[in-house]
C-alpha cells in the first residue's frame, strides 16, 4: 500500500534518501529493537541514529506531505 508513495519520495530526493522496508511480523527482534508500537511506522535513520519517527499518518497524501516537510528541514532539495 505504501510502496508507491515511498518510491515517489525516494525518487524525488535522488540519492539523499534510501527507503528500506521490513516486515515487522517476520523480523520481531528488529521490531522490538526499534520499539514499534504502530504499523506502519517510518523511522528516519542517519549514520545509525534515529533522527525522526513517523507514526499515525492518515493517508498517502498525509505521509507524502510529512516526509517532504521532514526532508526539507533536514536537507533542502538540491537545485
């Protein structure tokens, strides 16, 4: 469900963002390690450090806008 919008975001941020998807049911130790409480959850990690968690988005457009706002705050798009 989220893959198309995540692929769009990744392509718009060309190389500044890498999307990695995991199945929390198949990776329980990783889900526990990152303390996943809600699914889906997006965690932005930079050099091993969590820099932002995104939970509770209501629609694809909500997710798209939230991710773009986060990325613009972290690193403005290159011209």
